[in-house]
C-alpha cells in the first residue's frame, strides 16, 4: 500500500480536519510496518508532489503558503516526536496534537524533553493553532512541513477544495467562462486589408504566446453561481479555476478569517504585522530555466517577456494578467502604451534638434556674439576677483543655445501638449479594450478589510472608552449597574470592535498636524539644499576666476554648472530614498482604514515630496536664475556676501538643458536601472550567505532538494507597484514639463523604457515572490496625477518659452525695432551700458587692465537707461514692451493649447465603438441564454403535466396506483428535479 493510498483510507471527516504531515516519513524512506515499500520514494520522494507544488498525496494543489518561525529540536528528537504523535504510522495528527501545550505532552525521556518556549513564542503558537483551526472550519485543507532545509522555518500549505472555490467565486462575483461562444465583429473592406498587412509586418515582433493574436471568437463570461453550474464548462474542474484565481480566493478567506485569542479579532494582515506568521504568498508555477524544467506559464513569461533579448517584441499582456492579475497587467499595459507613444514624440524631437543643428550657422544673434570685430566688453561676473571679459568668449555657449532656443521648439511645445492629451485618450481606450477582454466591464471595487494598525488603534480607543465607562459606573446607583454590565458585555462580545468604534478626525488630528509640519519642513530642506548649491556655484566661480589663467576662465561657467548639477543629482537620489521612507511613516501614523486608502495617501505624499525634490533645481534655473541680480553698482547679495549669479549672454536655456539632461539621465541610469538590478542581486547574495552559514554542511544538497515554497521564500517579497509607477510619473514630468528646453527628452525616455519594461518583467518573474492577484479596472490615482502633470506642462512650457528663452525678445525686436527687418543688431539691443566709475566701493575688479586696455563702459544684459540718460540705470520702455509681449504670449499659448487639448479629448471617444457594440452584444446574448433556459424549464414542466394527465386518464385512482390520483405525491415536480440542466 502506498503512503497516499493509506491516507485515503481515513474517514472523510479526519481528512478534512487534520493537518497531514508525512514529509518526514517520506524523506526518511521508512514506515514501521512497510519499510520495504518506499524504495521508489527514497530515490526521489518529492517527485510525486512536484517538489512542493502539490500536497504529499500528489493530487491536491498548493494554493497558498503560510510561513512561521519555530524553535526546532535536534534531529533525533524531532524524528522520535514525529513518530510518537498521531495514531497512524504516517503521522496524521490534529491541529492541537501538532504542538502540545507545555507540560501536557509526555516527554520521550528525561534527556529528550524539549526546552520550554518563552511567552511570546507560546502566544504566537496559540494564535496559529486557533487561526489554522478556523481555516479548517472555513473549508480549507492544510498540510504542515517543518522538516525543511531552512533552519527554524515551518510552512503551512493551503489547498482550497472544489466546493470552497465555488462558494467563494460566487461571493466574489468572479466572471467565469461559460459554454457559450460568439463571433467578434471583424473589420471589413479597406480596414481589414490594412489590418492583415500590419499583422504580416509585425509577425516577427509578436510573442509566441497562445491567444496573443486577434481572436475571431470570444467565450461569454458570467458571474459564477452554484445554482447555474450547468452554464459553465466544467469538463476539467482542475483547470477551471487557474492558479491566479485560486490564490485570490484563498487570500480573501485568509483576510476575513479571524483569531480572537489576542482579545480582538486578527486577520492575516494583523498576524503578519505581529510576527505570528513570517510571510504569506502564493507559489510560482515552477522554475523558469533549466533543461528538465516542466513547461509552465512562468517559464513562458521568462522566455517571451522577461529577457533582454526579446526587447523588440510586444508584451504578452494577456499572459501577464493571467499569471499576476489585472492590477499588474494594467501597469505593464500602461507602460507599453506610454513607451509606444514616445516613439512619435522622439521622432519629432530629433527633427527639432536637427533643425537647430542645420540652422546654427544662419543664426544671426549667435554669429554677432562670436564675431570679435564687435569688441563688446562685458561687466565682471563677480566682485573684485572677476575682471572684464569679451562677449566673444561665450561663443560656444551661444551657438549651443540655438540648438534648443529656436522657433521649432515653440512648435514642439504645442506638439507635446497635444501629445499628452492624445496619450491620455489613447490609454483610456486601451483600458476599455482590456476591461472588455478581461471581463471587467461590470466590476465594481468593494471596500477592503480594515488594516491591522487600524484594528489595533480602534481596540486601544475601545479599551479607553470602556475604562471610562467603568469609572462612571462606580458613581451609578445600584439598580442601574446591571444595565451597564450588559452594555459592557455586548461591547466586548465576539463582535468586531471596528464595527462599534471608528477613528474620527479628532483621533487623527495629531497625525495630520505632524504630516503638515513634516511636509513643510521637508520642502524647506529641499529649498535649503538648492540654496546651498547656489552658494557653491557663486563661490566656486569666484575662486576659479581668481586662481585660473585667462585661457581657462572661459570654461568656468560650464565647469561650475556641470559640477553643481552632479551635486544636485546625488542629493536628489539620496533624498528620494529618504522622502519615500518619511512618506510611508507619515501615512502610517494617520492610520488609514483600508489598504486602498493607505496606498492613495502614500502616493500623494511621496509624489509631492519627490516632485519638489526632483524639479526644484530645474525650476530655479528656468524661472529665478538671473531674474533678481540687480545691476552693476547695485547688485543683490545673499547673506550680504554672495552676489546672485547671472545667466549667460545667450540666456539660461542652455544651462536649463544641461540641468535637465543630467538629472533625467542620471536618475534613469542610477536610480531606475542600477539600483533595480544591483540591490536585488545584493540582497539575494546576502540571503545565500546567510543560508550557507546556517547549514554549511548540507548546503549543496539542500539547494538541489528544496521545495517550491522554500525557493519562493528566499525571494524578495512584493512591495507594491508604487515605486514602479512613481519613477515613470517623474519621467513623464521630465518629458512634458520642460520639453521646450530639451527636445531630446522623449528619445532618452524611450530608450530607458525599452530597458525598464524587461527589467521590471525580469524582476517580477525571477526576483520577487508571486504577488496576490488583485482585480482592478484602471490605474487608479495615477491617472489623475498624469492629467494634472499634462495640464501643468502647458503652463510651464508657456513660461519657459516666454521668460527663459529669447523667443519673445527676438519677435519684439524683429517687428518693432529692427531697421531692415532682420535680426542684425539684436544682441546690442538687449545689452545696457554701465559706467565703471559708478561701481560701489570694494566691488570694482582688482585687475581692470586684464584685457590689455582701460575699460570705461561695460555692457550687461538688461533693458535699462544708459548712464548718460537723465534717469540713468532705470528700467527702459523696451523692458515693459517685452514684458507685455511675454505675458500676452503666455495667455494666448495657454488658452490655445488647452482648447486644442480639450478638443482632442472631446473628439476621441473614451470607449471604442466596436467595444461598446461587443458589450451590448454580450448583454443580449446573456439575456437570450437565460430566456432559452427558462423556456426549456417551462417546456419540461409542460411535458411533465401532460404526462401526468395522460396517466390519470389511462389508470384508475386506487391504493394500488396512487400516482393516478390528483393529489399524488409519488413523482417530484420538474422544478424540484431540474437542477444543473438535467433531470
């Protein structure tokens, strides 16, 4: 008799209420009565259960794993204890037998008695016993394995039988495929030919996954109902509920199953938070690489999706959803749509950049700046140490500025605003297609279970309330005491305290106040760091100007800018990690009720802090640098020591481009790629060393023989999609907010995302435990953040074009001041004059003859009256004319682009026409299916009545033939006999 055959001889009630542990016996290869029958198992005892994917009987699939820490005795005592427990030779024992209470189990002998466990371990064990007992009562089947290759770690394998799956699927309203199939409306005529051609062209880049190609047939889905099982295709019950659905069902049971030994109810989230269980996760389908690995969805995902070698292929989104669930599937679908939409943006950005390169030699302002014949002497850039300098020394910067400061960038800003609106509309349509394909059209999210911290806080509030009531009860007359006792008894009964007491804004006010103060403080820290970098730039530029030779001074501005940006990048990366932890802590002290509320609050705080951290240096260069410097002889100083820095003669747009490109590329390369690759590998290596240190002797053997749940336990736990979305949203801001200054931003984002998709895919498939599948029909709060960034991008680009670039001053000069209708004389028009005799004491250059001649008049970039004017150094009329033109451009640009974006939003429908038709068709087909079912029932009922009437007419009514009597109860009605579509 085999081990599992022996198990099958147990009564049904024993099999359902016992935790079976036959791992030890099978691993030993010995049964007291039939040791010779386990020779085949001793060769590979884990092959029958597929190395942990199934229970030891090889029939029941493991749907979920609970992990806990325990103090395991030495090997000999462990084996003796296993054989001693249970009445059967293969160790079947009840839940309470598994861990006898201290002092109740008879020790094997005086020398083998186990050391007493401490109070905390005892408490955790009691909670586990009750919780697992409640799981058994809920219909789940459990199997414990403590004889693992990981020291001190035990596993509880959970299996959901068919009746439990059906019950929970009905509760959760899961849409399951029925027997009914219908044709999907196909395109005709020219569109069909174009679609066919595109399919042939894209054939090499399609993943080799079943069902990825467009389908002509679709299975009709309907919320599962046990009363209507005949509607569903139940020919193969083992595969009707896939592994994703089974783990989702088990997780729902785990969340609502409570443990009351801790004085208040605790679900799985509370038990994990309190350390009763170390981890809880569903299993991966198997290994993803190896020669003899059985083919599974995980292996298929690795081969067709999670390798860098398939970067050019489309993503198998349907398979991703099948394996990881809708929420993760929507993330990768959104990332794929975003990456595809970056292709046209990158092409247009390259064209704009090439236009700047082609017209560089034709740009008259930069040619005038580079022409040494103009001999324009500029005022010093700092006090004392800096001397006068030639404008022609900034020739390279001026020529480079034209690459990004040309008329084409205005067109590109308008294009990117419309691109953002089109992207959002395209995603909404794609999302509706996925909802239809994934049967989520009628799905509505229900309120989640309370979080562990919320329940603990409510318990604390309830206990305080009860203590106050007891104090009041002491002053109540004796005849009213019984009423108070009854109220206290009702409050502390077996009902959940969260149903009676809730946290109000008064309870959360200290946390809200802490949040507000902390966020303001963090933003102030960011501003302070930016101010520190500004002071570094000013002081470094002065030091280099004082100690450098004249040939080196021309490169001081570029050197200082580059080093300051690198400092900014390092600080941004470090503060991103700090702000992420602070945002999580601030959200925890608010004690949100549900996980969804917790996630939304965390996203808002983290995005706010990281947005300020990432974009504050860029905002400074774009809108503040060079705006409040004053003028020669009356400069503005920081701390009365450091003079505010100025923009280059060609404007601040080139410095903005350098700042944006270094921060964007640095964050993508270091934070998004190196960290995501390096940190998981480092953690994996640390776990490897820890495992090797715990069992150095048999480590190599244990690696070969580890079960599936042991392998998955050593993977990183899934931490949510917030970090993945956050890095893409920040990148979206770089692409849209300041695109007028860096047209190549979409190209670098595209190259990064091609790697990012495969990097994230590989992380999910190979580095992380399998997450619990979560149903979702949209990307949640991230969509609103994207729309907000898109609207903000229009305003920011309008200000960048009008105030940061020289586009508006050039237009004003061309149409108001140019004598010949060209840009000749524009540079001289934007410069004001200063008499060097008007310098304040102690601010004039120490070496006024550095250029080889005496300087009496120097020039600086501003619109001010000359020194020979009556109102010298006052704001000139030209300044007000340019300012008016700039403000007018902002208003016109913003309203025009907003109108065009809203027009695009209005023109493109949110739901594709063919999808709306298919949804309507599904409803009609479902109505027809039920009508046909009712007609069949009515026809069956009519047939039964006619048969009864015929029998009454043919046979007399007496005690020998009671069925012929009118009130006969000898035959059941069809309504009672009809169940499941059959009689």
